[in-house]
C-alpha cells in the first residue's frame, strides 16, 4: 500500500511518503513468523526552493543542493533540480522458518525511510 | 544475447534480504522458542516503537550486535536436533553405564561468508528418580560423532548441578574453532554421567542457538558528521 504519487502544488515538497510492504501480499506469510509487514516508506517531491532548505530539526542542507536549486530557478534549462532521496534510514528484523525447519531471526540495516532530503 | 531475466518484485526483495529462495514454510508448524520471540521484540525497532517501554529514550541498538547475547551478529538461528525422533522416550535406571546420545544439527542454511560468534547447545533432560541419599550432580561430556566411524575424543566436559532447568554448553572454542566457518552439519555424541551410579537421565530435547555475523549485510558505522 502506498500513498499516491503527488503532482505539483504545495504538498509536493520533498518528504517521506507512506509505503507499507505486506508479506501476505508477497505470499510470504506461510514462512515469515513476524512481522506481518513493515513500513518501508519512500521519498518523493520537489526539491525546489524553499523545500531544499529543510526546516528546523531536519537534516542539514547540502550546499550543493541549494546551489543547484538556485541555478534551476535562475536558468531552468541549465541544471535540473536536486533529487529527493532517503536522508535517514532505520533497520528491521524478520523472524521466519527456513527450509531446514530452523527458526531464524535476521536483522537488516537501512530498510525503512525515516527522513528524506534533497541531494 | 539476452541477459538474465530481471527478477520479479518478490524475487528482488528476497535477493535484497540475502535469501537464496523463498522457504517453503515449516513442514509442520512448531512453536517459536520464547528466546527467539524475545530477541525479535527487542531488536525490531518498529515493534519496539509500538511498545515504547522496550526502548529507553535515547537508547540506540548497535547495528550488527545481539545485545541480549552480548555478541556481534545479525543472524540468529534456533536449530532443532534432527535425531530427536530416534531416541527412546523414557528415562531408565540401568545397572551399568548410562546411555550415550547422538545429536545432529543441519547447518546447510549457514552461508560460508557468515562468521559464527556464538554456538550454544541447549539440552533438556528428564531424570529418573535417584535413590534416596544419592549424591546429586552430573558430568556432561561432548565429543564429535562421525557416522560409521564412531565417537572422537571428548571436546568438552562440564559439571551439571541439576536437571530442572535447561543445560547450556558453549561449543565455540570447544567443539568448534573460533574463526572456522560453519560445517554443513554438526554431529555430536553426548553422555551425562551421574555422581550416584544407576540414576540415569533421559535427553528429552536438544537444540543449538547459533549467532553469526554476515558482513555483507553490515554497513561500516557511519562516521559522525563534522
């Protein structure tokens, strides 16, 4: 399940959008014991000014991204906008039965987008 | 020439999770050991976030580390003994030697790149009633068992005070060299000798808790921002 993609308009600034990965949808619910799925989320949105300059508490802006946004606003054809990408990620753990009837707990880093930034 | 076909989304996600193929599911559903549940609830941030009381504010779990077991690792396996079916069900009182047991663990799922950091044997015994006044206490011995060859030299001896709770024995450094990658299977011969002759016990269940570190799933810790 995903939050619908955005078009133009104020809510189109770069931020994390909801994306839930359901193991049942992928047909893994017979061997995955827990969780049932996880909130992976994804980044999308415009990285024009002022979105490129995150508000208080956000990740520090990269000068290059600001420079690029400035260039784009002055000469749009000269340089594209910065990209909206994950800026902070967190891990998940999956508990499952493997083919040898073992109960396995695997831990995966960087599986959930907590925060997006313009790069 | 056509390249290999791109994997479908499920196959791509499996690949990202480092799994060769989707397990078929447990042939017969078996209960999940409480320790594995505990490790999962402690480790899964989304689970922990849902139950804030698990994660003290400000505490961050070290990546690639199993806090509760105090070792490096990002894969924990609870491996049942494949030989459990063949064992006699009841404890026996014998006039002579107590029985030995062979236990066999299938480690074929462990990849060569995985580095074992803990291999803990968990044994549950049922003891026959010992004679009144008999001295309590047992000695557990563990030796390699090679099919068709028999039992090798004893690798681990350990005093066991009581059998009411599971007996744990650490195999890494004893039956398994520290920096050796996992064999495809681990076959051991166990013996439990009582202090008081004649009060033999029965091995009710054996399992192996194996913690490994797969460096391919571990990112070097990010350098703090200047």
